[in-house]
């Protein structure tokens, strides 16, 4: 039996469009992708795209939300979240899983980078609400419990921005500070974050 049992052709087509769009938007940014180009990449007509989505912005918002939300769901599933773990264990487990996913998933990393630098004219509130608010609030809550005397929102915001850009800035960091060479990005960022909150 197929895994797609119960999934309609329309749902499969929509999922395919979202996946292809995520890859294209991660590579070329919002302004670098046209509905014609997306249609060709999906092997669909432009009209077929508009049968599933209202506009390019709608495709972008939904594909980024869908992709990021799926990745964040995986990160939650892989990290320690149970009652038998301490707040510190939950916090650093989530952050490590987040960093590892960013390192391993170029599409996710690029989509998040483009949200930071290349999303003029796009409803970022919708994307952020669906994709980023849950993990941000979760780790802010953990950090606030773990270190109540610090501003958890500022530290987590700084961590997220550094994490999203960190892997790609690695070459520059190694040139400026040769001691970074050979240290895994995940390890270096977690150590830096631990130092910053103590």
C-alpha cells in the first residue's frame, strides 16, 4: 500500500508545489522567483499554480511556513522535551538540535536567511507566526526559567540570528580568528551561548 493512501491528487500537487517553491525561494529569494519559473520547475502551467495559490506572495508565505514548521516539528521531536529532563537539558538539547538542522538542511538555512534579508513586501508576520513564534517562545520560556535574571528574549533573538548566519559566516570567522578552525560550528555556538548567559 502506498504512503499517500487517502491523499488526493490535488493535495499531492500542492505539496509538490510547496516543496519545489521552498527550494527555489531558498536559492533565488522572493524577487528571484517568478510564477512562470515556478510553474516550469513544477511542470505545471501558471494557471495550475493559481488554482492552488492566490499569488506569488501566497506561495512564498505558505511554502516557507510549511517548510520551516516541518523542520521545527522535527527539531522538537528530536530534542528533550519530557518532564524527566531539567530545564537546562531541554534548553540546550533544543538549541543543539536547531543548530544541527541548520547545518544539515541548506534549504531551511537559506529560507531563514532570506526572511532576515530579502523579504520586502512579503507578509513576514504571517510567516513568523506560523513558523517561528512557537520555537522562539519555547526557548525564551526555558531560558527565563533557567536564568531568570537575564533578558531571555534578547539572548534568544541573538542566538537565532547568529545560528541562522553562523554556518555561512564560518569562513570569515576562521580568517579573523584562526582558533575557530576545526571547532564544529554547533559546539562553538553552544559554548558561546552558555558563556553569554552565565
